[in-house]
């Protein structure tokens, strides 16, 4: 039905005055534009001219911008929406650029009656040499002689948002920002009923309105986002890989605005608010010559406040989303609720008593409306919790990260609710935020005791007091047990330590299994955020802090040794580029590690995902490279021990809210003595492609083994190519060999990931050079991490030329022989043979 409505709308647009001729892409003083002629952008994408959208009598003319190379007339901007030009005017209208740098539509000539002008929306600056240029983005710009933009149509949208256009929400009171306003009908560009936009009182969110009535509210923007469209959405239109939308949020202090861009080669794409009140993302299908709606913002239970207070629209219910009550709530009117009327909403099953601090973490939620922003851009989750605890009326909070193109690149803030939670929902897939919902605490028994005491005899009172004192002491004892530390005495970090004594006297927080079960909703799939050969990772809330809980599976070969190894090592390490281990649990068959929660997942999940990788501009990638290098330098030289990670890879680099890297997974790490250069093992573990040749073939590992892995990782970050992706390395045996050949042929500019915008060629070349030095076959030829960090931080023009890396191959004919000597790990890979040539 949506497509038919759009088709009817566009078919009804009939041009009365066909363009008889076209000028260039600009308008200058003294050369007006008349009906029948157009201005066409330099790339040929858009045209500016007069059009008649219907067969109305008398005919009405509008000045507009439309797609020039699309068969259907698709108007994206209209100048005189409220003042159409009737054909009963005394003379033909024209568009002129005056000497005061204003565009005007007048009768007959520039001295005729003015029908529309930019003078009422811009400051006039006298300049006889100013020009009005139609850009290939669809933006009509008035420029002064020195190139300054005096006015642009993008600042005055009608019903359409084009790529690179701003959707603004301003801070200034009384300014409603930019609102899209629909056409009045399929052939009537005058302002219609529906509008879309935000305002100073609703920061970071937008509303679809029918007049002044709210229809739908957006989920508050969390910053830069990447959207790709499924095969089902694009069926019959284009290939799936042809359309990726990157949406960014910019805060320059005076205003906040959102803008979007498209992947290279994308077809014409626009966001439009239709005359029927639908907010659509449309793409032009060259195969069927129609506009195809790939995203429609409409859902019955997503209508504003449809589920009532404390009710939410569960979009995960397929095929029809439905209203549900938040946990701990029940329908306020059960009869209406069961009959499909939800406006009464829900009520608490148990009323709040005092200022209790029990919270339930609800994942993937659309934040409710009517929130208060707390914190100036760097609030922590603990600070949000404290803010809510200080206010007895607080119903819940969200600690949110806003990634943007503003200073600092990201911000964190608290959203608090002191009234009814209205217009919330559970979103599909990985959308939404974690809503911490305040729950009713246990009613205190003090009042009952105070009522009983006056009627008790003095002897019974003494007995009661003694009993209470005993119970209190018992409670303290239980509380101590709950938060006790475990002492990791007598545990060595390696069975291959080579004579080093065990690590003693290490205290570490121990968390009870029942607390973790509660935090993860009994290890619910809804809380799962990752998995691997070791087991699964869950997101939970412990002590008011978001945490990631790694649950080792019972059949994982990362067993007791690796578990205790990781606890001991990370407990002793403190560095901003190493993940923090907050606690652990070892009860029965359960072994769990509790880490700080890092919202941007692993580098692997971002770098090799076609949608998420667009978040990694060059500045971010270079920052990640340097951060990992500093973390390795700390492990090798600056910590209390010399630590070799042995499994450095993109999957073990986690990214925090600001895209800062943290090295994770120390289950395979080993300590070597200060007087040792290397160590040997009969148990080779790691990931194919990242392991140094001497380690894979002979079991010899050293700090230079990690340097090799870092070199491979560095090449992946620069190129965006997996280490073992033969289809992307032009037939070469590995990414390292491919990169070396491109470097030796002076084609390093072709190695850079094509999705990177605004790179620094010198920094890219430096990174490739350093990486090739790190992956040399001879460990002695590889630099120390101290040298790597220095070069990355300061640059260098005296680096030596790297040797060609070894060609690594695996021969399955000798699997049995190798297995006799090397114990393999199921959680990483099965090693056969790796041979250098």
C-alpha cells in the first residue's frame, strides 16, 4: 500500500512548463531564470526551475529543485510553498539574484511585484558579484565574491532530507529547529498537516506530529550510527551491498544537528515526509523506475503513548508487535488491556517504599520520554546510579554514550525519570539502551517492632534485644561472606615458568554465583553479547555497574589453569590499554570472569563488519594502533613482570565508549624471567595467521612473538583485510606477503582501506612500514615495542627496509607427526604444520 501511495503521488506530478533550454549551474545578477528554462547542477543530478505539480485551473507555478536524471518528477525543495504563482498575473514570473545578494521571484522583471524572496530569512550583504549555485547535492547556495555562503536551501527544508543535509535541534529557547513539513496533497506543495523535528525542550530526539498532536517519537539519538538494508528490504531494487547509510551527530556548541551520507555507488536516496504522514527512506530503483520505500516509520503500538504509563511496545514479537508491562508492573485496567485498549497503562505490583536502590537492567530498550539530562558529558554509570538514589521520585535511569563528531568524539550522560515512564519500547536486534528500572525494596520491619515493644514485658524486651543483636551479627557475617576476597595462594601463572616461584598473597574480589545468575537473568540469551571457543559472554549489572561476564563452558579446554592464570595476571596489571578484571567466581563447575563492560565490542567485530567499519575513520584507527602498542609495551617492559600475551589478535582487542582499545583475554599469557630472552613450550596455542613462525613451528615464544602478532594486526587495521582473506590479497599467500609486495612496488596507497575518509598518507605509510618490520621472519630483526611506540608517536625517516616475510603454509600430510609433539587447543585452532620458505 505504501508503494502504491507513493506511485500515485509521483504520477500526479505533471510538469506544465517543460524546460525548453537549460543554463549552467548558476544564477548571476542581471540574468534571471524564467519558466521553461532550468539551472542544472554540474554533475547533472539536480535541476532548479518553475514547475506546476497538477492540472489545476488556474495553473499554479512553484519554484523548486528536483532530480534531473530520474524519469518521475521528484521535487525535493520548494521555495514559494505558501505563495504559489497564478497564471492570471500580469506578466510571466522570473527568478533573479539582486545586487543585494537576495533571490527574488517577481512579476516580469526584477522591478516587478515581489512574490517571494530570501530577504526575510537572511542578512543582506551588498555584492554585485555574488552568485547562486545549484550544487550536485541538491543544495542551492548564494555565495559572495570571496566564497562565503550567505544563504542555502539546505537550511530551509521542506519535506525532504538529502545526504549531507542538516536536521537541526537548536539550544536557543523558542527555536524549534528544522522541521520537515509534508505537502498538503499529492499535487499540492503547500504546507500540510504533518511535521517532523525536535526542539530545545526535547534534546536528541525527534517527533512526528499531526498538527501539534504527537504521533511517533524517535528513540533518543545515541550518536554516529551505520545502517545497512537487508535483502528483503532491497528486493527488486538494488544489490544489498550497494546501500549503506552513515548517520552522524554534530554538536558545535550553538546547535546539535544530524546528517547522513551514503556508501560509494549508492543509488539516489532520500528521506521524505509524505502528505499522508509517513516518514520514509526511499531509494530509486532503476530496474523498475519507481521509488522504493526501504524503511517506513510506522507501527501501531509505536504510536506515542499507545501502551500507556509503564507499558512498552515489544517490537521483538513477530509478526505483530504488542504492548507489555514493564517488569514489576501489571495492567492498571485488566479488562481494557485484554481487549486491546492500553491507554490506562500499567501500575506497580508493589509500591516503592522510601529510597531503595534495587534496579532491574532491561536491555535493548527505547528510552522513555520526559527525561532529565544529568551530567556534563563525562558521567559514569556509578554517578547515574547515585543521582537516581538521591531522588526518591526517580523511577529509573539510562547511562548513555553519545558518539559524535564534536570535540572529544564522544560524551556520556545520564537520563533520569522522576515521573511516569511513557512511550518506551523494546527494540529489535541490537538497538536501544539499557534501562535501569527502579524496583520496590523490602518493607522495613522497624514500624512493627516499635508497635510491639510498648506491650512487651521488660524481661521479654531484653530477650528480643539479645535476639536482634545476634541476628545483626549474623547478618554482618553473611554480608562479609558475600563480599569476601579469595586469596590466590600457591598458584603459578604457568606450568612452563621455568623455575620462577609461584605468585603469592594476591587478594581478588569473589562474587557469589547467585548474584551473577540474578545479574544475567539466569544467563538469559537476551543478555548474551558474545561467544567463542571458551564459552559465552553476558552483559549484567553488579553493584550498579555494567559488567561483562565471561562464562567458561564445561567442555572448553580453557580450563582451570587458564582461568586462574587470567585472574592472577590481570589482577596484577593496571594500564589504560588493558581490560580491567573486576572479579571472578569459581563455584562447582562454574568458572566466571567479570570484566568492565566495553560497549563498542571487539575490534574484529567492528573492523570486518561492512556497516560498523565506517565508524573507524583514520584518526580512530591510528589511535587504536597506538593504544595497542602502548598496552604491549607495558606488558613487555613496564609492568612488574615480562608478560607475553601469545594470542594478540583483533578479536582480543576491545573498544570502549570512546573507541579506545583495551587488550583482553590473558588466559594464554605467560611470564618469563627478567634474565630470559625466550621460553619454549610443547603446547602451542594461538590463532593461525597471527602466530610468529618460530612459535608455530618450534614452540619458541618471546616478546618478539607478540611483536609479530602486532604487525599482522596493524596491517589488518590499515587495509581492512583479514589476515587469511585470499580473495582480497590478489592471490598472495598471506596479508603480510601481499603488503610487502605492494610496499616494494611503491603501491602502498592501494593498501589503504577504501572506506577510510580523510587519511594522512604519511601516517598510513609509516604504519605499513612498521608493520612489515614487525612481521619479519627472524625474531632478531623485529623491533622492540619501545621502538615501535616511539616511531608511531614521533615518526621516523630512518627506518630500515623490511625483509620479505616468510611464506607460511600448512601440510595436512604430516598432521599425525605434528600432533605427537604439539598439544592443540580447541578454543583457538588445530595446528598441523607451518613451514617457512
